[in-house]
C-alpha cells in the first residue's frame, strides 16, 4: 500500500466552492448559470473518478493543508470508503443538477441563484467530509454542511419552513456542538491525536464506562445519520424543494452522518477496541430499534416525501448496523448500502418531485391511478422501491445480501431477524403506492387518461438513476470492490 | 529604527493633537491626519512584532534613563501581538467610519477624531508599558475618552449611561492605583520586572496579598468581569457605532492583557497558584460569568444589547482560561484575545452597517435584511459563526484550547459552560438570522409577493470592504492558528 | 442600596486595613519605599539633571513620559467637555443693543438672526452686571495673578511649582475675569478657537520636544540630545528641556481650565454665565 | 486591646485614609443625588492621594529641594534628609487625573440635567421606566 501526495482531493473539494462567485455573478442569466453548475459538477466527478484506479490498487492519497496542532491538522486523505462516498455523491450531483433545473423552473421558484449557490456549497462540504483525514477536518466539513443546508431547508421562507428550519438546526447543531465537540476534544486530550488510524487511536486510556459514554456521544452526536431519538429533523426538512430532499436528505447530508459514525467507529475507536469491550452491540441495538420503529412510522405517513424520509431513517440505520457488526461481510454490506440506497432513494425522491411538478400532488391518498398518467415516472418509482426493499434485480439486493451474511458471520440471529422484518415492512409501505397507482377502477382514478409527465429535465434524471439501480445488480464491481477494500482496511488486513 | 516601540504610542497621540488643531482650522483635514497616525502606528506595531519574533523581547528606556529609575517599555511576544491587534483594529475601524461619523456626530467631527486617537493611544500605551503607574495614567486616558464618547451616542440615555460608567470606572481605576500603592510601599519600585524580583521575598506578606486583590478587582471592574459587569451593557449599547466598534473588541481585551501581565510578570504564577489558593474560585466565577452572560443575552430584544451580554460571557472565557493556570488554558486565553477581538470587531462592523441604514437594531426592525444588505449580512454571519465556534473560523480554535485546558485541570464545569455557551450563542445568532432571513411581518401585508427580490440598500463601500476583509480574516486566522500558537504564544509561555 | 453600600464599604475597608498590617511604621526612613529608587533620585538627581527641585526632576525628566500623558489627560478633559456640552444651535430668543443709541431689539424665535455689524451688541436677558468695586479690584488683580503664574511656571526647577501649578493659576485668572465681568468678555478676549488651539499646542510642545530628541538620535524625551540645537549652556541642557515642557504644560492647562469653565458654566452656549 | 491601640497609633495615618476612603465609597454607592456621588468620588480620590503622600513622609526630613545649589556646592546629599519625592510626583499626576475626571463628570451631569431636569437617581429611574 502506497501513500501518494496529490493536490487532487483539494481540487475536488474546491471546484464547487469556486464556482459560487461565478454563479452569483451570472444570476441574471439562468442558462449560463446552469451550464456552469453542470460543468463544475462534471469536472468534480472527473477529478474524483481519476483517483479511482489508484485507490482500487489499495493506495491512499493524502494532502495536509494547515497544521493546527500536532495530530489535528486540516488534512485530506482519500481511502476506499471516502472514495466510495465521494463517487456516489459527485455522480448524483450531476444528475440532480439537471433535475433541479427542470424542477425549479417547472415550479418557477424564487431565489434560484441562492439555491444553487448553497447547493454547491453543500456539495463542497460533502466531498470535504468524504476526504477528511482526521476527526477535526471531518467536524469542520460536517458543520459546514449543516450550515449550508439551512438556507436550502428554509428556502420557501414561510412559517412552515421557519419551524422546520428551527427543528433542523436544533437537532443538527445542538448535537454536533453539544455532543461531538466535547467528545472530540476529550479524545484529543486523552490521546493527543485525531487521525483516523486503522486500529483506532486509543491504547488503554479509556475504561469501559467512559468508552461507552464517548461512543454514544459520537453516535448520537452525528445526528445527521437520523439515529433515533435524534431523527425528527429529517421529516421536518422535507419542506425543502425536492432536489434538496433528493440529493441532500437522501444522499449527501444523511450519509455524511452515517459516514462520520463509520469513521469514528473504525478510525477512532478501532474494531479491536470495540470488540474487546463488546461495544458494537450497543450501536447495533440502537440501530435496530431505529430500523424497526422508523419503518412502522413510515407506514402511517400519507405525505409521500415524509414516508420516504422515514424510510431513509430506517435505511441509514442498516448502514450503521452493518458496520456495528464488526465482521468483514457486515461492514462491506453496510458500506455498499451507502451507494445502493443512494441510487434507489434518489430515484424515489425524483419521482415524488416529478409528481409534484406535473400534478401538484403531495399525498399518497391523492395518487390513486397516477400510474396511468405518469407511466415512466411510476415505473422508475417501482424500480427504486425494489432496490430499497432489497429485491433482485436491483442493487439494493446485493447490499442487503451482504448484510445478512454479516449477521450470520457474527452469529447475531436477532439482528438477522430485524433485517428481514424490516424488509417486510419496507415492502408494506411501498407496495400500497403501486397498488393505488396502477390497480384501480376508472371511478376511483383521480387522473384523466391523458399522460401528464413532468418536464424532460425532470424525467430523464430519474430514468437514469433507476437504470443505474438496476444495472448495479449486475455490475456492482466498483462499489463492491471499494467497500470490500475499506472493510479489509478497517479490520486490519 | 530603534524607536518603533515608542512610535506605536506617539504616532496616534500626535495625530490626536494635529487633528485637534485641524478641527479649528480646517475640519476636513482631521480625518486623513487621524488615519495616517493610526497607519503609522499599525506599521510600527507590525515591525515590532517581527523584531520580537525573530530577535526576542525589546526594552525601550524613556528619556534614556535605565529602569527602575525611568519608565521603560518592555515588549515581548504577548504585548507585541496585542499592540498589533489594537492598532490594526483601530486603523481599520477608522477606515470604515468616515460616513458613519458624518452621520452620527455631524458637526465637531474634527474633535471626535482627535478623541478617538487619544483613546487608541491610551489602549496602546497600556499595552506597551512596563511601568505600573504609567499603566494607571494610560488607563485613565482610555477611560476619560470612553466616558466622553459613550455620552455622544444616544441623545437620551447616553449621558446617564456614561455617568454611571464614570462612577464604576473611577472605582476600578482607584482600586488599581491603591494596589500599586501597596506594592510600592512594600517594594519601593514601580517597574514591573523590578517589582517582581523584589516581591519574591514577600510572598507571605499581607500587604502583597491586598495589593494583588486590589489590582485584580480594579482590572476586573474595568473589563466587566462578572459580577462587576453592570456598567457594560448600557455603556456599550448607547454609545455611537464608531466608538462601539472599537471599544467592544479592544477595551476588554486590553484589560485581559493587563490581568495576564500582572499575573505573569509582576506577581508570578508561583505566588498566585502556589501561595494563594483561590484560583479555583475565580474559575467558578468565570463559569458563572459565561452562563450568566449567555442567559441575559437570550432575554434581550436589541442586537446591541445582546452582543454586549455576549461580550460579558466571552470575558468569562478568557478569565477562566488564564486562571486555570496551565499552559493549555493560557494558550486558549491568549489566542482568544486575538480571536475575540477580531470576531467582535467583525460582528460590530456588521451592526454598524445595519445601523447606518436602519438607525436602529431592535429585532423587530431586522426583517428581510439578508435581501436588503447581502454583503453586510455575509460578514455578520461569518463573525457569528466564529462566536459560536464553528470551524474553521478562529473562534473554534481558541475554544478548543480552552476546553482542553479545562480537561487537563479537571475543571469540567468550565468545559461544560463553554459548550453550553456555544449552544446559547448558536440559538442567539440563528434567531437573528431567522429574523433577517424571513421577510418581516409588516412587509407581508404591504407586499403581495414576499419572495420578490427586495431592493438592495447596502452600506457605503468603505464599510463593506473593511467588513469583508475582517470577516475573511477570521477564517485565515483560524486556519493559521497553529502557526500563531507555535510562533507567538508557546514561545511566550515557556 | 444603603445596606449593600455598607457591606461593600466595610469589605473594602477591611481589606485595605488588613493590608496595612505589614506596612512599615509611618515616617520610617528605612522603609523599602524610602530606600530603593527614591534614594537614587534624591542623591543623583542634582548631578544628572542640574535641577535642585527633585520633584520637578522626577516629574519632568525621569518620569517625563508619565507627565506627557498627564498633559494628554488634561487635553482630553478639555476636548471631552467641548464635545459633550458645546451647543452650536442658536438660542430661540435673542436681544441686541444698538450701542450708539442704547435701543434694545428683541429678535423672536424663528426670525432671522440680526447681523448689524459692530454697532449691535448681543446681550443676555437674564444677566445682571457685576458690582463696580468687584470689577475694579479684579481688573487690578488679574495681571498680578498672571505674572505670578508665569513665575511659577518658570521657577519650577528651583522651587515648588511647575507647569501644572502655573497653568492652573493662569487659568484661574481667566476664570476670575469671566466671573467679575461676564463670560462674553472672556470669550471676546480669548476666543474659543484660540483656547482649542492652545490646548493642543501645549501638549504638542511637550510631544514635539520628545520627538525632536528622537530625531536627534536619542530616546524619546532624552533632553541631553538637544544640546546641538541650543548653542548655550549645554551643562544645563536637561533643565532647559524641562523648562520647555513645563511651558507646554502651562499653556495646555491654562487653556483647558478655561474651556472646562466656559462650557460647564454656560451649558455649552458661551453667551451667558455666572 | 493595647496591642491594637499601639498598632493604630503607629499607623494612624493609614486608618485615617481608610476611613476617608470608606466615606467616599459609601457616598458613591448609596447616595441618591448624582452630584453627591461626584463629591463622594472626589473624597475617594483624595483619600488615595492622602495615602500616597503619607508613604513619602520621613521623620525629621525636609522638602525634596536640594539646598545651597548656588552657594558652596552643598557637599554630599543624604537621602535621609529629604522626604521621598516619588509619591509626590505620582500624586501630582493623580490629582490632575482626578480633576480631569471630575470635569468630564460634571459635564455629563450637566447633560443629564439638561435632558431630565433632575439629578436624583430615583426620579431618573422613574423617568426612564416611563418610556
């Protein structure tokens, strides 16, 4: 394994930061502005993609920017896990940017320049978090992401978004400042470093009780992961425009939360350390509760986006659960689920948005017979939900397969049971939607026979993501390899 | 040149006098004169800092008399840094103030610039001097000028707020003077280093203990440390913006510096932390100050008042950091002098711009401000992030060291207070952002389309440039705080 | 408040008295304060500065830097009084006397201000002329007071006195003028503008001497470096330097005394007073 | 008791200054009238001046002005013959400062009076709370 010093990670992070002034200056010309977004997205993706071969060979790319104090610098390190996440986020950013053109123009939203600028900033933070070499840098980008998302959540500037924005900040900032920050400083105080090391940074400084408290502070502190009881910001944040919900609240923001937990579990505590104190079980328990409870809540939601949000909360905990298993297969499955869930869930959100653009409908109960009006959208929706439920032939099946293998490997029968139950629950909250969409009598149908698809710019992206979801079943190699590599690295060989 | 140390202080004084002249002869000249004086001072301070970093502390003997007979300037890393902060901020503030002085002071601007320069002279002199009594005289210059400037603000309340400030300020300065007298009677000297050497033989003396208590109480009154803070909110919130922007970041910070100087150079850590045993009590007091300031800030309905209480809370940070008595806490406190000066300045620059347009910063007036003054608000937001302590702004890093210091000392209550204070600040500022982000309710009725892009009514360009520059420097200083700690603070402490 | 006051005062007094416990006895010539640097001052000052009044030597030379700021404090006070109180707005009602005829004009609020050249004299309605005896006595006294003030400034090196004392005496002569006649008389003699300029000038003299010393290659305020500029009496160069700054201090103090008096007594209107 | 008495007698000057200072401080805290507070402030500062001046005092010594300068040259100068000049110098400065502060405070009081037509604190407080 080699360590390569390169400026590429920095470039990848900065591309979408530097494009912001350009966006602001071209705010009068929407077409110019949007082409800049697209170009910057593609450049970002290409830079990240160009690092892929190096990473796949088992190497790392590092870059130190600022030396703050020994062991806690502002530094980047690209490894398999970070690569996996960055690849997902940056590729979906391109698709989302196309989609958001269609969506925002379709609804004639206000403040589009502000919207795209903060969107770009949020993506900067996401990639930065993915490439962080230590907890300090990760925390930095984590906070940047929280703050840059706030204007997106309250984009509508009405009373409802104000309340949601408040809830969003209370949970996200409250936990990160109140829990993560002290925990992080305590780690630094105890060990003198915050670097993510394969075996963790603790070597006997912690007793079991304090380690437990610290771990829980981290797990709950990264509230973006939607771990209960700090999850309720996510449904609230659904007041944001759909591209935000799609990219940020299904992929970037929430996965940064999960990603941070993975980093802390593997890089700060270390697998061996957790195994020796049997702390993985704590995390797994919390995750399991979240999975089951959130799936049950999702059943009761009538607003489509909120149902998706609760589904997201559950799916995120799969990832946490997979990592908390601390077995090779389990971790691989967990990390793979980052990618698989991303493609699946973003399709679903795109569809929800497309429905809203085309018909103005938000509630499932109003969507009876919509399958005939929007056949392409609903077909993609079907594909996406298959992936989330974890049925072949979609990518979601593969990750869930690995997760199940992981539970068997670790001999956790209860967790296996949790996964299977929740898959059933997933099916239970998705299937009624199709049933209502396609199988209804003419009298029940709320839509005419005419096809009313959303604008091209909305439909094309969701078809693409649906196809990718489908394709990943047959060709999961890049993500699977990366996840496998990462798991191998974390488990020490 | 060898005379840079004294030039730092003399240049603004000279500018004050010439501006005073110009006020009577050609009033328009006062502004450039004042600006030039402060620019020279900033340059000299920068040179001195470089000299001190590369060649070690500088001693400058006034009138050529060797201390302790004469007065000396003794400039080491700590006060070189503070000098640069003070002169730099004063200069930048003046640069941004031309329009708002014209708006607020109207006639007699010349005299105002003169008194402004005198205020800065006082602060710089306090920082540079190595003589206990000289320190008192310069504190009095600073105080007198602040009394005058506070009273020039709010037409109704300014004078009364200022008069109450006079009473408290005189008590503070007099306590300090008494402390110096007690030291003098025990040692016979007024030079700091000389006093420190003689004091080593008198650690058990009740006179020295009294002197220490008196000096500390005096300085605490001047810096508005809880529970001696009562004068600050009124005095600050009724003063004119120009003055507010310089007094809020600098006055308390210079007083913190004086406290550190007295503790390190004059009395010595051995005396304070080994012979005496009330350091823990002071840390607890600092904890209370932090929480109290935050809670009181929550109750305010006016931006200026809210920030004034945040200042009281920030003072708790630094006092607590110093009195923890370990290297980390000290590092945090000194770094926070720099950071807090910068971020308070940045936040008040934003407030100044808002006041320039709106005349008033009651929360009820702030609706829709992001649309109206986007650049001002951008700077304000960055400053607020720094006060909350969000990386990579500089406020995060000093908080980092302070919390580390608290962990090392085992002062968990202080660490928790810092975290809570961050949360409170987050609530405070996001409440402001929320008000500014959403259109105000009165506009809702008038305007049909609330989302229609409002007209941009920004402050003058000079104010915006300075505000932008300072806000960006928050990030730069934050990213280079490792360098600052390694080059300035750690060499000073060891 | 009263109770709180008692507690605070009692506490402060107790602390201060506790501190006196380790004081040397009063008047002890061997106390640290008398031995350490004060001994050096007394024994060396005459040699080093050629000024027999040690208080002056310390004030203006050894601790001359302090004294410069002291003068700056004075200047600040004057400036502050001006800034706080000076009111340039015209009074609402004004009275004018036509000097040749003695006719009094009443200009009501809101009307145009009269500008009748020198023949019209602005007057205060509620001002009462002073007694003739007082006026005469004061007129005779004032020059003597002023001469004495100059003596005190100039002789500060040798006997008790100096710039502050002399300046205060001079300033009080001006105040006496204002009291015995009226404020207008004083302002006519020495205008507000001149007072402002003098106040700045006094401090500037002090500061200027310091800066010149610096330009001559010495430390700030190092009077010895002035020797090349003054061709005579280089032996007493420090004493001369001190005299220079005492004069500056005197000017500043005089002007500031008058400024403070004028502004406070007339509430910043400069047209009526005690 | 006699010990305490002896202590007080040996240092009665300090006791006097402390009493004076307490009077001034009390007036500043507890008096209702702003001018009375100012007077208290002046007493307070005067007490400090008194304290400093009494530091400088030496038994059997004279003013710190060297005699016979123009005459025979005076011979050696002994510090024990002259009182300590430094406190005098310091207090000259302190007096100036207190005068300046008093001047500014008076100006402020005038401003307050112009605005509220009263200098009684309780009345001022009532006026402020009315608005």
